């Protein structure tokens, strides 16, 4: 029986494409212009929110361990492989907070362990209190740890993204899905809020969280509005959204080494001409192309029982 929520798969597909587009813009085009800034204002925040939102019930210890292994296995195997492939010292993978790009999997694994107490929380105030306490502990650790420990543990990434992961879980558990994302008023307010704050305060740290949360609400609402409709593009987003793990772990190989997509000359032309529409079209097409290549790689690798156990922890 398939219990997947289709519009969430579409959202995950959309989000992983924005992740690839952001990396293409930064590492292939060598750009950091308006499109790059727009994508980075919400893409990983939305990804973390969705990662919490798909949790319908808090996991017990056994399930938390299983889910953590699902993320930590590719984090270690593919993360280390990509580090070696890129020609970087292996110490970079363990000592830097971004973990050669694989921090997301590392952090998700930790978040699933942090979800264990919520298995025993039933009331809304209890769940909310537990979420705030965990966030407070993370902030205290960020303050107490020295810079080296912060980098090794990536505790700063936990502090940045726990509120989004927790809100995703909280909204799903207490049925805010229909109250918030099917509500035209909340969609309108969040859209206006995003446009105004992004236009006036983009880049200012005190407004970053509000901008990101506003983007999450109106983007999720857009997909929720079309929950019972389907177009060709939405079918493709559903396909891509069902394979986000494969896409995430393999897409980094296109930005380093002999597989690197080098579009720096195109980036220079875009920068000189401000032709952002062409940039956007190229980014979208390449992101879709890379996604399907990664899905294909994942399919081939999963045919090997040994590799599937090693890489995916299955």
C-alpha cells in the first residue's frame, strides 16, 4: 500500500532541483547574483521543514536508529568518496562544518535521535516545550564549544535548522497542514511578507529567518492548492521527489574532478549582460538532467545487495 502524499513528493522534487541549481550557480557558473541569492534564501530551510513534515509519528529508539543509519551510511561512504575524488584532504570531511556538502545527512541523522523524546509527548504544549528545550540546549552548546569543536560537530548547522525541522513535525502532528497551507489568507500574507522583507532586508541576518519561514508557507501552500491536480511538470517533480536521497548524494560529483560541469565563461557573459532569464533556463535544464543521471546511478548501485547495504545502510 502506497501512503505517499503526492504533493509532498512534488515539493521535495522542486526543493532538490533548487539545491542543484544553487550549486550549479555557485560552482559551475561561479556566480552569486540575484538567482543565487533568491535560491539560498529558502532552499535548505524548506528541505529541512519537509524532512520534519513527513514524520507523521515520532519514532521510537529502534526506528530512530534505523533512520539515522539511512542518512549516516551515505554520509560516510559517499561523503568520503567525494572528498577523495575532489582531491581534498580527508580531514576536510571531518573537521569542517559543511562536511564536503554532506552536512545535511549528518544533521538529519542527529535530528532523528533528537525526536525520540517526542514519542512520549502527546499534548501540544508538551511537544512545543520539548522542541524549545532541545533548541536551547543546542544554543548553549554552540556558546560553550570552541571553534574547532563547533566545526567538527557542525553544532551550528543544528542550531540553524532545528527550528525548521521541528516546525515541520509540529505542523504535521497537530494538523496545521489544512489550517495553514490550504488557507488563502496565510498564503497571501506570507507572500507579501516575503516580497517586502526580501526586497528591503535581504542579506540582513535579523530578517533571514522570517524571510525563510515566509517562503516556506507560500511555497508549500502553492503545492497544496494543486494537491488534486496534475500536469506533466508535476508528474516529473513527483518522480524526482521520490528519489531525493540518490540525487543529493551523487549530484556533488558534477562540480568537481573530471565530471565537473564548468560554465564559468557562460557565467562571465551572464554577469556582464545581466541576462538572468537565460541563466535561469540553463540552471533548470541542467538540474533536471543531473537529477535523472543521479537517479540512474542510484538504480544501478541498488541492484547490488552488498553496495546497497554499504551505501544505504539497508
